C-alpha cells in the first residue's frame, strides 16, 4: 500500500520504517527540514536499537522517503497515518499538531478520487477522532466521512524497544468509523499475525489510555508502599515486593515449580517515579477528560501526585546521610527517563538534578545516550555534563544512580568499588545490594534502618 505518515518522531518514524520493511511504500512527512534531510541520508534523529540499519535497507529498496509535509507529498496515498505529538498544555491534551496534520490530510482529500483512509496513531483522548478530526477533515476536504475512511490505531511501542515492539506486537487495535477503514487497516497489517481487535475509534482511544493509566497506577502504588515502609522503618521494600511477586496470581507456578514472571512485575518495584513522553501526559489528559465528562477520577489524580513527589525522595534520603550538600560534589548517573533511550522528557533525573543544584551541590551528570538532550532541554540547571563518568567517582561525596543503564553495573567491580569506600552510593533503581559495597554508605528507596533504642 502507499502510505503517508504525518509526523516523524519516535512513533511516526518507527512505524514508517517498519511498515516499509514489510513491503509498503512509505512517505514520512515532517515540518522539520533537518529531520527530513537526515532521514533521506539514512541517519535517524532519534536513537532506537536496530532503527538505523532498517532505515538504510528500506531507503536502498526504494520503499521509504522523508518529505516536508505538504499536500503534494501525500499524492497517491491510500492510507494516511497521523503520528504527530500530543503534548500536555496546562494539564490538558494539546491537539494543535493533530489539527494541523488533519487539515493537511483534508486538503489532500479534496481532490482525491480513489479510496483513502485517515488513521490517527497519535494518543488522543476518547472522542477526538470521531468528532474533532472528522470535523477538520470534512471542513478542509468539503466531503463527508464515508467518502473517505476514518479510524484510530493506537501505538503501544516502548521507547528503547520500539522496533522490536512494532515488529512483534502483542495486539493491534483497529479502531474504525467506516467499514472500509477496517478493511484498509487489515490490509496495512496483513503481514502481522498477532491478535487484532476491531473496535470503534473511541474504544481504541480509551484502550490506549486505560493501558497506560493502569501501568502508571501500579508504579505509584509500589512507590507509595515504599515510602510507607521507609517511614515505619526496619523494612526492606524490595524483600516485601519479592514476597508480593511470589503470589501465584502475579507469577503463576508451573507444575515443575518454575514460575512465569510476567512483564508487569517490573512495574511492581519502587523507584523514583515514572517519566517519559507518555505516562505523565496521558494520565493527566485522561484525568482532565474524565473530569470534563463529570467523573471524579480520584485514583488518577493520586497517581500523578505520588509521582510528582517521588523523585524528591532522593534528596530527602541523601541529606539524612550526608548532611548539607553545599559545595560538595555529587555525581548523577543516568538522565534518560529509562535505559536504552535518549529521551529525557519528564525524566525523574531532572527533578533530582534540580533538587541537588538547589541545595548548592556541585552536580556532575552522565548518560551514555541522553546527555546532549539533557544539556539542550535543561540549560537552567547549571550542571556539568561529563562524557566519562568513571574518573568522577573518586571526586564525588555521593554517587546517585537514577537510570538503570547496564554500564553502571561496573560500579561494583574494581577499582570503582574500592573508590566508593567512605562515600555514599544512592541506588535509586536497586541495581545492587548493600553487600556489593563494603565500607560505603549504601542508600535506596523504601529501606530505612530502624534506630533501636538501647534498653
Ligand atoms: N514515544 C512513545 O513511546 C509513544 C508510544 C506510543 C504512543 N505515542 C504517541 O504517539 C504520538 C507521537 O509521539 P512521538 O513520541 O513520536 O512524538 P515526537 O514529538 O517524537 O514526534 C512528533 C513529530 O511530529 C512532527 N510534527 C509536528 N507537527 C507536524 C505537522 N503539522 N506536520 C508534520 N509533522 C509534524 C514533529 O516535528 C515531530 O518530529 C503522541 O501522541 C504520543 O503520545 C508515543
């Protein structure tokens, strides 16, 4: 099929390249000229495992091209995917990019005689596709839905695993408003054999939000339990959660005594909160939409409140161990919101850096992929970004691991382990155990030793 993808970020680019790899003819459109030029030279502007080589192969096969967004660039498209950003503005979904993309698709539909379906792939609140997008398309095209197809196909890829997730999804949600749209979506995903759910576009929109909201709720619940355990004292929340994981409803027991360990368990550990471009803004957008519709959404509101506070735990716990930090060096390891990505949007690391800088600490920070994005995104923080972190360990009063990049596991090997003697290691992601660092002050979330009174 000839497919136009409007918006060439994490979702649009990965979708475009993967669909091209499965045999479709893809045009990826963006408003950023430098992005378009780089892509046509085979250089992705984002980091995703396997993306660069796949891009090179589809460019070489002549099945992928990037172009500046225009009606002309959409010529011949049977399907148009809208994959632009849907940021949060003052706690509400900002649909301005979706409106611009819809109006562009509508202008294309004005003179289009062969069948074409417009599919929203961006995460949008329920009711956006069948009301707002439909309205923009009809206004610009001068035609009615039915003359063109309209649908919603939410994307579930995870940054860091985006290519793998797109190529081998657990399900594909096909939201359609007209019968022809389901047919077009079935054809688009013909090469995928996973479960495909046919629903209307509102249900498709809500599946995406419900999915993210439940995962975010599990994370905030784990963090709240960790903070309660630390307040009570004498409890290690990791031992607690390991005990919870052993419930066969979370990790079913096989007849041979082995367990199935579902991916949901990774959300049932405490840490410094969820970040990234999706969970925070999606929970916020759903909360606002639910309230507008008259629902209280009390849990969603608490999930966000717990998450906003969680990264501040690091400074509070650290200061109890180190005393004032003014003028002392602290090394922060990890800036991306999770490993294997260069994305720093809503990363807990920003709050940690800001808290430390606010205390007057001299902050050094490292990330193997995301340091440039952090430097660009947070110029106000006055942090020294370092490209080599290992020599900085010996200069720091405290080392704080915020993102669980595998390379930080080197901390427990010589000579770094010896260099940490007499220093503080804050392991916010529980990469290690206390026994790994004899002589160091080892701190984590959800584990405050009990100060027993001598009888
Ligand atoms: N990033 C993820 O992991 C992820 C996962 C699932 C769903 N989503 C959703 O997918 C959507 C896109 O997310 P993303 O992370 O790819 O966003 P992004 O910000 O990385 O990319 C959006 C792209 O759209 C371009 N753009 C903006 N307006 C445009 C226009 N009028 N015409 C053409 N291009 C335009 C921007 O220049 C940018 O390159 C969002 O709704 C997001 O919530 C994201």
